[in-house]
C-alpha cells in the first residue's frame, strides 16, 4: 500500500530571508552592471550642487569691462615739423582755448614761405597789370568811338548846309555829292566803332571778372602760406587739462607727430570693449549699469565703433543721470549691459554642467531625491545668473548644476549619504 507523502511547508521566516538575499544580490548586480556599462553611477550628495527650476523675470545681459575717459579729448599733432623754441604750458596744467602751448622754429620752412609769398605777389601784380591793360584798351576804343561820333556830327552838319546851298543853286552838284558821301562814310565808320566798343565791353567785363576771381584766389593762397608759419605756434583748441610728451627746448618734432592731448574734464564717459559675438545685438541707446562705491549708476550706449580688433568692438557709454563724484580718468568699471527687453521665463541657475552637456541635457532629481535621471532639455538665452529654459523642465524640479565631468557617461545617478 502506497504511503502518501505530504509537502513540507516553508516557514515565513525562511521565505523572508530568501527574498532578502535575492534583493541584496540584485542590488549588487545592478550596481556592478551599472558601473561596467556606464548607465548609472553612485555619487556623494555633498559633492554636487543642486538647483531648483523657478519662474521669474529674465533679463539677458552681458558683463563688459570699461575704462573711464573724459567726455571729450582733443589731440595735438604738429601740423608742421620744427625744433622746440619755447614752452609756455607744462603737462598737467589747465589751459583755456587759444592759449599758447609751445612755439617751434623751422628755418627752411620760413624760407620756403618767403619764396612762395614772393611768387604769389608777382602773380597778383601780373593780374593787376592785365586789368590795367584791359581798361586802357577799352578807353582807347571808347575814345575812338567818341572821335567817330564827332566826325559824323560834323559831316552831317556839312551835308545839311550844302543841301541848302545846292537847293539855292549856290554850289555845284559835285560838292553836294562829296558832302553826302563824306557823311555816309563817317556814319558807317561810327557804326563799326560802336560795334567794336560793344563787343569789347562784353569781353572786358568777362575778363575782369576772371581776373578779379584769380586775384581773390591768390590772396587766399597768400593767407594759407602765411598760415603755415602760424602752425609753428601750437595753441589749445579747447579748454581743459593738458597732457603732453616730454618737451625740451631744441627737441626736434616731426610733421604729424602727436605732441599731446587736452581732456575736457567737465564730464566723463566709459569706453568698453565687447566681444564681436554681440555686435549685431548692440546699438546706441541700450542701457546698462554698474556699481561704484556701493552705489548703482545707470549708463546708456552713446556710440558704437563697429571695427573689430582683437575679437572686440568698442562702445562709448554716457551717464544717464548722476556721475560719481570720486570717479577719475583711467579707472576701470564693470558694466552690466542689457541686451534685450525683460520678460517672464522658466529659469535654471547657471553652472559648470553646461560645459559637458552644451545645454542639451541635465540630471534631474526624482521625487524621493535618492536618484537623478538624465533628461533632455533645450536652453535658450543666458545671463550671468540664469539660463532660460525653453523646454524639458518644470517649475520646482531640482537639477544638478555642478560639473558632470566625473559621471558624464552615466544615465542614472544614485546618491549615497
């Protein structure tokens, strides 16, 4: 007779122990495989920076370094070369417009000016002689016309008298014919002289106009030549503080050489260099601000210099309202330049993660904050503090914003406390 065999029931304690061993083995295997495949990594929570995604006002701006400069600077260049003869104003002194700064001497230039003056005076004399000749010739023609008119009048009177005598048969026909012929001849001669006088008058007027214009040009040229010597006296074009090179009597100055500059100190501007990347987005009228001595000051772009040099272009900032009293020429300031209008946006604090991800993905903490998962995102504009989140994140989510260099290949981060 067969004996019935009953199955032995496992105790609950044994089942729990078995499940615990299986779970531990699974975790160990998961971590081992994760490290080997790069899908996960275990990190210390204290070694990363975690930032919250928030909603707020986004203002795109860029920080630029600028140097304080006088509101106006006028440079002093030697219009003519020469040797320093006398110094009237030293570097660092305040000058008024028209003050003499330095006097140069140039013997060869002075000789050249004298020769040019003599040549111009000769030309002026030639023009005046030509004018006198024209006027004299015109007077001669006018005199000839007057004489011709007198002869016509005499011939006309003689003809009228002979006509009366001929009618009374006191003179023969031959005499009246001769008298008539003489009158006709003198009248034709007068008509020719009058036409010659008329044409000469028109031509003389045109020629005199040309001669007068030529003489005026010569006088202006003479003034210009004399101005050459005046250029040896360097004067201040504006009022301000003078800054010059080291000048000593006898020092040779070349034509076009910069002697110094005059700074107008009743105002300041800030000259700043900006990366060429922003050239298309920077224009006159854009606002900025900077902190100086614990106070904020507003500035606005007054002028943009679009020439690129060493990867930068230059702009001039003008103060909108108050200028710091303790501000001095040459001081450096860091200006926060606004690049666009502000608006509401989803904001993610800046961090070193961007160097590894390029803003294409981030590690986002899960709800229990024991893990962080790789998540695709799209970031837009940025400023010194935030990135603008276009898509991929929600307000309140926590993101690892420190460097991903140690776990860049992982998809899941597991925190250990």
